[in-house]
C-alpha cells in the first residue's frame, strides 16, 4: 500500500463530486449543457473508480492515468453560463437560481 492509493482515491472522489455538482445544477436550471455533463459524468466517475481499482492492484501509474483521463473528459463538456457574481463557495457547491424562481432579470 503506497501513498498513491490515497491520491487515486482523492481523484475519484473529485470526479464524483463534479458529477454530483453537475447533476444538481441541471436539476435546478434544466440547462441542456449540464444535462449532457451529468450523463458524461456518470461514465467518467465509473472510469475513475476503475482507475482506483487499478491503482490498488499495483498498477499505480496506469490507474492514475485512467483517473486523469476521466477528469480531462469530464472537463471538456460545454456548459452554459449560470452564474453572474456568486461567491466561490456557491459555485463550488452548485448553488444557482432555479428555473422557476421569480426575480428581476
């Protein structure tokens, strides 16, 4: 057991976090770009978990490469602009206005 297993687990957790954040933004806004990102995030999370398994099975560099590939593929999806001037924490957690919120626009 090397420290690279922890790096792989952190990468897989990061990929899963981004997937869940994209799902939350899609649920709140209904934006088509985030819908596609949520679908692709499912496959990317599965790919990163496979990379985690490879890292645990003593194929550290191949496993970490698979996790980096998953993060790269997840970041390539085009998304709509949903934030105007929100704080970094709100962007990190995916807090956006709902599609049915009434407000001055």
